[in-house]
């Protein structure tokens, strides 16, 4: 009788041991499955599929910090193109100037108001003058939170009888803001100044 009780007790111990082993295995498996699921979901969030002309294109999302240099320079390039590449078309000029105001603060508006007061845009229209800007380089300090920048460019002012070339150097800083349709890069130009805008040379057409 005692032998049977010992065997029963031993069987109970074995059953208890294997039950705990099975429970531990199930818990660890559940943890691994949950972790892999979260990892798969996060990875899926980084992938974007675009449809263009019946083709599916795969794109990857990156943290903003990884693309600050590219986006900031694209923002500055867009801003200077809007402000300094102009044609003798009043509606087009006003449209571009209004669009540029979404990319900068009051320092940009102050500059535009000064140009309007001096009649710059009216003279442009009256003389059928067009102008283009070519950006040579953009210096951006990513180590500072306000992203100071300096833009080096050249202006080409085309008149009916001549073409005037001018140097252009601007400076300011960028403040990250929420992206909008009018400001897709999510930067606002602050403390914008024109440091240099002088004649280089002129040639007849």
C-alpha cells in the first residue's frame, strides 16, 4: 500500500513538473509571437505603396531627422525660385509671392512690402522684364536647433536689349513646423535677410 502511495506521489510530482514546463513554453511562445507581430506591424508602417501609371512603386518612410538636410535645402530652393524667378505676368507674380509667404515669416513679408512700395514689380511688368535665379550652394548648420542657413545664388535679369547678371546671398534660419499642402517640407524661414545683391556684369542681346 505504501509503495502504491509513493508511486502515486511520484507521478503527481512528474505531472506537476511537466505541466509547469508546458505552461512556461506556452507563455514564452506567446511573448515571442506578440513581439514578432509588433515588429511586423512597425515594419509595415515604414512601407508605402504608390500607384503610378498602372505600376506599383514601393517607398520607405524615414524619420524626419534622417532627411533634414535634403528637405531643408529643397525648401530653400523652392522659396528662392518663387521669389526670384519671375515673368512679366501680374497674376503669376502675385501667385508666386503669395505662395512664398507660406514658407517664411514676417521677415519675408517685410522684404516683399518694401519691393512693392518701391514699385519694383510694376517696373518689371512695364518693361517686360523676366528674371531667373540659379542656386550655386546652400550652407546649412544641422548642429543647431534653429538650422541657420546661407544661400549663394546668381540672378539673371533679362531685358529686351540686355541681360544683367547679379550675385545673391541670403541668410536666415529654419523652424520645423507641421507640414501642410502649402508648406510640404514643414519648415518656416525666419529672420530672412539679403546680404548681397549686386551687379556682376551685363551683356547685350
